[in-house]
C-alpha cells in the first residue's frame, strides 16, 4: 500500500513519530507484513530513544521489503486518511466474506441481522477514523504517554522551534518567536510596520529560517532595497561621520538608483552574493508579482507543498482576500474575524511562526512648527479591521518611530509581557533599527540626514 510506505518515509524524514499517535495509526492499519514490521521497528526505536525517529540509514538497514520514498510532500493528515480508508475497506471485505457474516445472515431475523450489521459497520467506521476526527478527546492514559513524549521532545529541542527577534530586551521578556504561534505588528499608517517586519525577517534569515513573505503593498524591488539597507547596516558598511554612527546603504539611494560609484559597486556585489550571505532562505511574493496569492486556501496549500518553510509573514493582514469575502455569521466584520481564526488554524497545523502586520486607527498628533512629534505606539483598542487579530496573537507588538527614535511595545502578551516597551535607535532610511546603549544615544543620533 503506497500510503503506508509514504507515511513511514515521511516520519523518518521529519522525525515526527508523534504523528502516529496524533492520527491514531495502529499496526493493523498497514496492509502488508513488511509495513507492519517497519511500524514495529519505528515504535520500538522511538520508545528506546526518547521519542526520536530512526535515521534514514538505520531505517533502511533494519526494514526489509519496504520501499523508502524520499521527499513526501503530502500532509500527515492526508496520508493517515488514505491508510485508514484502505484499512477500513479491507476489514469490511473480510467481514462480508467471513463465515460469521454468512451465519448471521442465515440464522438471524432480518431486524436482528440489520442491527448486528449496523453495530459492526459502526465499529469499522470508528476504526477507520484518524485521531483528529475519531477521538472526542484524550484520556489520562493518552495524556500521560503524550506528555512524556512531548517533554522529551522539548528537552531535546525537537518539538518546536524558537527563533530570536533582533531585540535582546524583547527576547528576554517573551523568549522569542515560537513555531505554531501567531505574532502581530501594529502601527499607524506609514509609521514603519512593514519596515519592522523586514528587520525581523533579516534576524530570522541570519538564524537559518526559511521565510515566506507575502507583501501586498510593497513591490519586490522596494522590499529588497529595505532588506539590503538593513543587512548592510548590520555589516556597518558606512559611517555617518557627522554623528559617528555605523549605518547601511541608504534606502532612498537604492530606490532612486542614485548611489555614488563605490557604494553602488559595493551594494551590487552584496546583492549578487546575498544567497550565500544568509544561512536561511527568502521566498518573496510581492505586489504585482504573478506568484502572489491572496487566499488562505492557497497559503494552506503552499505550506503543505513546502514543509521546509519555518515562518510566514503576511503584510498586511487585510491583503488577504478572505478578509473581505463572504462570512457565515453575516455580521459586520464577520469575514475578517473568520479569516483571522483560519489563519491561526493554518499556522498551528503547519507548525510555523506566523507574523502579520495590521494598521492601527489613526490618532492625530498635532505639533507646533518645528516641534518633534511624540513617539507613541498605538494601543490595543486601536486595532483596525477586526479585534480577532488581537485574540489570535501570542504577542501583539505596537510600533512607532519619528526623529531617529522608535518605540516597540507589547500590547498583548498571552504569556505575560503586556506593557513592556523598549526604545530603539531608528535611522530607518539607513537600515538601522536597534537597541541603543542608552536613551541619550538615541536622542544624540536623532535627525541623521546624510553623510
């Protein structure tokens, strides 16, 4: 049975022995003796090695008459469903062709036979359901086994991935960005939510993450110009002699194609080598690109087809067409609410980090001529489009920047941290958004305008 071989191969490749428990896969679900023997080996190996799956070499050497199938992209849920479906048909065929069936048909009254047949079919139906669909919940017996397995996986750092943000004070407060969780970035229009997301992407790429970015408002060249400015600032490519600040290639110069000779040569060489520069990989779908998809169904398929993706950035959330689609509850904003909750489900199902940006309702700030605008991150009650984006977020980050100073705060913290604010040095045209040594330094560098 091809589904059985695919499922076992995917478990070996991914290390996800827990998928057998999650989808209620039993030895008897496999249709051949070699598959059943391979299942026994995987389960025995996991029990003796802290829940880990065997390596490919060990699996191939220890199993016979079963084909290893590389790079299986079908989901565990789909493969489990196919395996269960085939097992159910085998069990049904065996019962219909058995002496038990013939005897019951011959000896029982019609009503009693139908009742007996109905009971047997119900048992077969229950046996063919995967764990997700067939279980009402987990008993203490299930939970005890599952807890021990999950604890060992977390102890070994295999159950989830933790990615660091570019801001150490924020990492100390929230730990970082956890796979399976959703994180929001909120700012008023034009105040830097896309820029902040690019700074976070840069940090993720440096850690080896594979990042899918859906940029609904910024075209690919503009998005890449920001990333190159941020990356070259990290490399301290240039110096503002007036303010003694290490910065990156100016974003405005990249956008206008107006860099001087040496800087131009440097950034073109840097761009040519960017694939080798970052340990991670970027998959960019930007405004105007033919590859840019807009529905959550398409996102779900993309993640299923590309299980190597670690992080998804949706910029902004309301770029998804589902936000303005039809909704089942027929309430104002119902489609946006449903889209938010579906996004949360997709992120959790594929065990990736989800990041979205969202606009805050504008809070007008009038200033006198020449006066600096107050840097003031928006509050959670300013979330635009739907409050559901607040509810699905593990953390909602609020951001604002002006005059060389930025502030990043936590407006929602599922595990604490609400009210936490860090002040940042924000010379964003030069790729700089980082924690300064002191507040004084941030003020000292405010107003940098050139070299």
